[in-house]
């Protein structure tokens, strides 16, 4: 009997420990959109996230729970063993089979499909050398990163270099990907947070946390054809790139207010279709 009681006590402790290492969070929202001159519509969304942690190992599962049946949207595990990091993507987000001749004809990802699952395991090693960290993953990409005088720089052998930092109160980020450069600037002037991107996108945020107004200017987008890659991603085009449809420039104004009930009420007006969207959401 004493052994049985002791065994039950050990089981109870193990169960309590396991439950304590599981974090549950989620969000839910309901939206009404007058759609400008078109018929109005309503929509809703509800999502859950379960995170389990044991030592340096974390398992994360995401679920879309609105509609008739709950669906898994993500499942991943990550762990560290000294300088080695192992990450596993255990959920295939692909939506259908495609071939090289049909890929990209409707804006979908080239070679997207169950025949080319996006699940997999990535193994990387990071080693500090002086003020820099040198890392390499199982695909052979070598990355060097570090922070010097408040400026963070990352460069890798797949032709991607990023430099970011705060200079005289301005947040600056520059990324060069195989010769194509993108940058962003962010600063605060008289309590207004301003951001500017190399694509000419401008955002201004007014107010305090819980009661804000965001004004955005979204630039026009030029059309681009799909770039066909291969399923191994070994060619000059990698896995390929999506079609980019052309779009005219437009502006949005979004007002958000946190309510004492714990919910957030937001109203967004867009000049793209002269529509007003009201959204009530809650996160837990």
C-alpha cells in the first residue's frame, strides 16, 4: 500500500509539472465591413496556440477553431543542445499539388503542394568568435552576426546582408538580398511615431497605448511575373517566386480603442474601395 501511495504521489507531481509547462493563448474577432458601394459583409476568426516547454525544448501548435471543424495551422518543435539548435516543422501548409508548367499561374507559390512538402528538420550550429557569432545550418548556409557600437549586422553566404541600429534617435534597417536593397526608417516626432520604407510606404501613429490612430499611405505595386524554380531549390531561382499583381496606391486610417471589458474595438477606413470596417477582438 505504501508503494502504491508513493507511486501515485510521483505520478501526481509529474502531471502537475507537465501541466505547469503548457501555455494556452488565443484570440477571437468579429468584423463588419460596409465594402463601400458593394454589399456589406461580416466575418469572424478564432485561433488557439498551445506551447509546451520542457527544459530547452519547446513545442508549439497553432489551431484555427472557427467554422465547423478545428484545423491545425502549425506544429513545430525546437531544442538546443549546447551550440546546436534543432528545429522541426511538423505541419505541411501546402494546399495542393502543382507542376512546373502550372505553378504560379494564379499567384500561388511555385512548386507548392503535397508532392513537395514544406515539413522538415533544420540543424544549425552557432559559435561565438570575439564579438561575432558564426553559424551554419544543414543546407550549408554560413551566417556571421554581431553588434558593434549599437549597430547589428548579419551576413550570410546566401547573399543576404542586414544592418540595423539606432542612430541619433532614428531606427534604421537596411537589407541587401542578392543585390536588391530594401530599407526602413523609424522615428518619433512630437509624440507621433513615423516609419518610412524604401517602397515609399509611410505610416504615422498618434495617441497612447490602448487608444491610437494610425494613418498609412500604401504605394502602388507594379506587376511581376512568376519566377519558376525547382522543388529542391537548388537553381538560380531557388524555389521560385509568386506572381505579383499590380495595385493602385491607397491610404488607410485606423482607430483602435481598448475597452474595460478586455476587448479592443477598431475602425478602419480605406480609400482603395471606400470601405469602413468595424472590428471587435479579444486576446487571451
